[in-house]
C-alpha cells in the first residue's frame, strides 16, 4: 500500500474528480462529476450534488473507476464501494492507481469500430498530396491507444489526426492526434497498425474509457454465461 499512501498524500482534499459508476443490469457506466474527500486509512468519500447519485441502481459488487488530474497528468483509481452513506455520499476504498501509460494494457478491449486517419495539415494548406485520408476498423481499443486494420498502407513515422466513431445511441465522433507505434503489412491488401494517442480532450478520453468499460463488462458476462452453460 506504500504507493497508494504516497499517491493519496499528494491529493488535495475535496478534489474534483470524474466517476465511472457501474449500474445494475446495464453495460453502460454512468459518468458523474463529484468531489473526493479524504478519510482515514486511505478510505475516502465521494460527494455528489443533490439528485445526481442513483442510489437504488448502483452495482456495489463491481469496481469503480475514478479519474482525476494530478499536476497535468490524468490518473485513474480503481476502487471498491464500501457503503452508500446517503443519497449524496459514497464511502470508497482504493485498489490500485492506473496512469494513462498503463491504460493501454489494463483496459484494452477487443472492439471493432470505424476509424479514419487524416493528415495533420489542414485542408487547403500544403500540397494536394498532403491532404490524404485512410479508413479502417479497430481491432482493440483503450484510453491511450488502439490497434486497427487498414486496406491502404498508413504512413510510417508520421503523426496523424485520428477519428473514431464510438458506438452509442447518438453518433459520437472522437478526434485525436496520434503517433504510430508499429505498422505491419499482413497481405498485399491488409495492414495492421498500432497507435498511441498523443493529444485528446479529457471529455473525449472519458468517452473512450466508457466505451472500453462497456465492452469489458459484456465480455465478462459472456464468460459467465459460457461457464454456466
């Protein structure tokens, strides 16, 4: 617990955070803004505005993910709910911290969604060949990177504008800046490429993490169904 002790000693009390709250009988997690108030022995409370915490719908058997900014670095805390204190307070205990560098492996999920790579040079600037676009499909996805398949060779050693169409009730397009980690030619008409996300809005990263958590929960349910059958 030494790392958690050090981590929590550096958190200012009453720190604004974002909570991915698991809900009973639902794959989607509710994203709620709240305040982290430190307690004893690394326990802490999450404080909510009135009428924002769905007390009767909380899945207390599933871990929560809490995201906060630490000196400009985005960090997540995986935590358990100890108790629902009242309709505006949850008592929590941390399990581990996850940096977004670790997020790639920790919350990487199989996920096939449309992806578009574009030149970082704005349309109308540069030479005509500088304004290109390549479409593909993701193989897996995380809050800090992804792997995807393309029928056209992506440019190597080139930062790109990367757009994702996240599955939701309403179309959600996420735009990021990303760099290639690895590009592999599989066949004459198929390339596999891994990208690290370099620049993204916090809100858009939250949407990607939420999408990953939904996919992760569906896979866990499938494993349980297969095991029980």
